[in-house]
C-alpha cells in the first residue's frame, strides 16, 4: 500500500510541473538551415594579359545565402576567417601560380550550417630575396646549405620591448615600444635566455628555422595561458614546440604597424616571416608570425603580436653573440667575415692552404692537406680535424687568407671551440703580408690564440718581430686562464691600431703591446687558422691519439 501511495505522489508532482510549464510559455526561435548558398570571386588585376591576377595575390570573395548569420571561410592555404557580410578580401602569398579550394560555411540560427566550395588559381609575385639572404647568410637563392646563427642582442638596451597593437593610447605613433622601453643591456631577469641560438638555413625547398639552444622566456602577459609563473624561462615541457626543424614562409606584411607605422622614423620593411609548427624565437607568446622592422647582415629587429592581439613585442637579434662585460672597441664596422654557412670545402674566395709536412721550423709532426677530412664546413662551422693517419703520422689543415684578404688595423673576432687532446696545438693568428719577400720574423706575427699541447686551461697571446736595434728576434706574450674550451665556444679578439695591439678572451682584456713606427705592425697582415701536432708548443702527443678538432663558428673583421 505504501508503494501505491508513493506512485500517486509522483504522478501528482508531474502533473503539477506540466501545468506550471504551460502557465510559463518559453518559445524557442525557429531553427533554420541557410539555403541558396552561393559564392563568387574576383581576382584583383585579372585581365586577358594576367589571367591569374596582377601578382599581388589578392582575391575578393562574395558569399550570399538566405537565413544566414555569418560566413566562415577556409581559404585553402591554411588560413581561415569569419565575415558576417559575406564579402572578404584574402591575400595568397605563396610565390608563383597556385590553385586552392576555398570552403565556405554559412551558419544560421541554432548553429546549423550549409557549405559550398569554389576553386581559385592565383599568381603571387611577392619575394624578398635579400631578407632571406640576410637571415640565412646566403649569397643567392641557389646558395643551398647556407645557414646563419642569430642571438639575442643582449648587449644593447631595449633588446626586448612592448607596445600596443593597433592604437596609440595617447602615445602618438604606436609602432614602437610605447609601453616598455626601459630594459637595459644584460637584464638580470632575462639572462636565462641569452644563450639562445636560432639557426636559419636555406635549402632547395626553401628556408628552415631551428632553435638549437633553449630555454624559452614566458612573459607575465602570457603566463596565465600556460599556467606557469610569469617572466621566467621554461624548458620544452612547457614550450613544447621550441625545438625541431621548422619551415619559414616569407609573406607581405599586413599589420597596421608594418603598413602605416614607422620605427625610429623609418618605415617597416614590409616583409613578414612565419615559422611553421608553432616555432618561435625564444619569446613564447603563442605566435609564430614576425614583422621584419629592419634587417642587415648582423642585426634583425622584428615585431610579434601576442596571441590574443593585446600586446606587440619588439625583439632585437644579432649574428655576433654578445659577451657580457665586453669592452667598447675602436672598430665597429663589419668589413669582412666568414660565417661558414655553406657545407663542404671552405670558401675558396676567402681561404687557401699551406700544404706539406714539418711545421716550418717548429718540429711539428703533422702533414697539412686540403682534404675535406681535415678541413670542411658543416652545420654552420668550420671544422679543422687533426687525425692519426694509421701509419705513425698525422694529418691536419692550415687555412690562410693570404692573397685573398689582407688588411691593416682593425678588430678581429674568432668564435671557436678548441681541441683538448694531449699534443694538439691549435692557433688563430696572423702574418705580415710581406712574409714571402722579407721572411720571418721581419714580417711580424700576431698570435691571437695559441694553446699548448699539455695545458688546456690556458690560452696564449704573443707578438713576434725583428728588433732592428739589436738585430735579434723579439717577442712579447702573456697568458690567461680559460675553461671548457672543447665544450663551449669562446670569443678570441684582437684590436689592432696604430698605437696598440690588444687581445681579449670573451671580451676580457689580458694582453697589450704598444705599437709604434719601428714595429712591423703598421702594414697589411693576413689570417691563419690551424691545428698542429707536437712541435714547440704541442709537445708530446698522446700515444692513443686518433683525432681531435677545432670548430670555428665565425671569423669577423671590423674597421
């Protein structure tokens, strides 16, 4: 009886609810599927002579439909947009004549939609070969295998800045670091990212990008999106798209800053590069699209809009890795360099070889060759390899710029890793260009870096010359401590003027010789790079030696 009573109670409750609903009518709007969807297109600049357009890549699409709220466009090139009016202009940027299938979805009430497609063939002639050459260190579009490393320009103020995206907020011109322009060189908070390396490479299939050294910096404006603490560096567990080879697409700039704004009173370049697969240059804000503000052989300034369109970040990069604490140099105009960007033999326009055995009076054990096994360019570095030849001897290489590049005065920078096997004698040095006529030491010699075969924690700098007063050879050299020479790149620098010869390691001075008119250091010299075995400074060679290398990232001359 209790169960029957409960059933009546439930039925009574349902009847009450039903009549209550009848008393409070809530009408749902009619759900209508859009009908009569049609799409047409106009290729900008299309005529009898230009059936696929004028090369700008612009296409105007017009969609119409009954009972529609908005239109969703998939342009077939990886980009999408929404336009309630149905009329939208899209720019195709892949160079050449290309065909795309465009999908249009018309959405009505209740979220129901209908779709249709249209095919378009469009010609885009946009190209910025020079920007691509600067990024990759290429000589031309066919310079396949060339690559260049870029670094944060940490030694310059405002190497990172922040500004608005499309408004000036009372600041006048918006296309600059209007909100955050006080960051100084070597900012402590951001020091965790200053070892970042970014490599652009030109291949037969286009340009690629790879961040080879992390971590990623996450600004406070984007940290909440990732659920991490802001203004900190994060590894690949957070920045999951940081590493790996990506593709780079060069396209015309479309942002308001690039088309209307200026930076330091100069217009933007008008070129944007996009990194695929979520790639980015060290600063993680959910975007991979960079407006190039300006670019040269050794400086890249870009603007990237944070995902969500609230903030525009400004970044400065350099192709010469800055060294904290480095001094101010006399010479700062880059006049000659080899970034070793093209795999294979060293560039014959820059380098020739000394060949043969013996070391020219130093009692060395190696024979110098011009074979790839002893000197090759690979992955953006020059690799000089000293090897045991299997019959009790050794081979290596000695490269020189003699007759190809000679100069008087300047700053020489060589970024290198060194061999550490006992008996190896690496050297970065210079000889007077009159060496072949007056001989040594009258020609003069400047040793920017030498390392003995036994002590791999000390580097030497020395100058040699002939003292006319005493009619004897004269020398002056000093040493400085150094660590991790084989696992880390160090910067070896010479600054040579008419009054002084100074040497530095990682921007720290440790050698100075007063120059004057009585010394041979006021005429042309040429550069030399080599690894010797044994001899005067190499000493005893490890009996188990097989091979070791000197890896040179770049050689630069400033005047």
